């Protein structure tokens, strides 16, 4: 379906939780509303595959999207995009195939999709949109660099704390639908290691774990646990968390 409130003239502006679209001018948002579609995201959905053409941009609203690179026959997660950004931004810079595979593995939610051609038209008429997307891509590049540094340097418990904080930044509420197996796959850790670390975090009352759910209990303590592995720029800009 189209974005809520999508219409021309004096109709209400389209509403979305995605920060990039929310920061655009009223005229640009109305233009996007004509072309955009709101879709439901479920764990297991693949939004984009590495090496394939990028025919649409995806603006997550309430479900984090994992970006991965192909290493041999396997995929390795290198970053996370939520309501702070957009999947497929490289299409605005060139017509090269997608460099990442983008998939949903944390929890269900929604996103807005905009055809690549429509997005290119918007960028040609409103250069501030491209500027905002380039600023986001820079933040994401730094996130990937810190992810690599954390993988090389930090103990599993600290890496898990960083991941949980990043997920918390990108969802509504304090309960995330994430399994031990998903964390293990994302961080390339043994599932038993993830379980042991979560037991420690739960024992120190930072989180509460139930089947398929992790609830944030003491964010400040979890940030202290993550230490330098997590920085505000890895979260949603202007989230106020």
C-alpha cells in the first residue's frame, strides 16, 4: 500500500519513522509518497542480493536490516541499518550491482520501498537528499570499521553488548525479538558462547532473556559493558537514547 496520507495538493504529509525521509522537505516527501510502498518485513526476508542490480531503495521503519558480504560460500554480517538509514544507497552513485546482501533476521517490522528510478529523479531535483544519504553512508562506513575492530579486539561478552545496544537503538520499546542463534550467526560466535555470555549479562541484571526475546533492563550498565566497542554514532542519530 502507499504511504499513509499520500496525495497531492494540501493533503497531510506522509508519515514515517524513518529518519532520512522524515528530515526531507515537504515537497520531496510528497513526491516520494506517490512512488513509495510500505511493506512488511519478516525474519528470513532477503531485500537485496550481492551482485544483483539495485532496482529499489528500502527505508526501514521498525525492523533492523543486516548487511552481509559473501566470504566463499557463506555470508558474514558487517553492519546494521534501521530507521536511521536506507538500504541500496549506492544505486544513487552508480549503476553497479549491490555490494551487500540485505536481509531481515532480528524481528518483524515495516519499511518503505522506493523504485530506484524515482529516487534518482528526486535526487536530481533536491540535492539535499543526496547530501543526507552521503552523510548516512559515511556513518555506516564508520559503523562497519568499528564492527571489524570489535571483532578483532573485543571479548564475546562486549561484542554481544554492543549488538544488543545497536538493536535497541533501532526498535520501539525495550524488548527485541532476537534468538541466541541469530546473535551467534551475526557475530560469528558459537551458540554456546552466546548463551554463556547472556547468562552473565542476565545475572548482572542488564537484560532479561526469555524464549526468543531479550529485554533491556539496565542500558547504562550494558553501555559500560560494551565500553569503547559501542559509540553513539553506531545508533540512530538524534534518537535521544
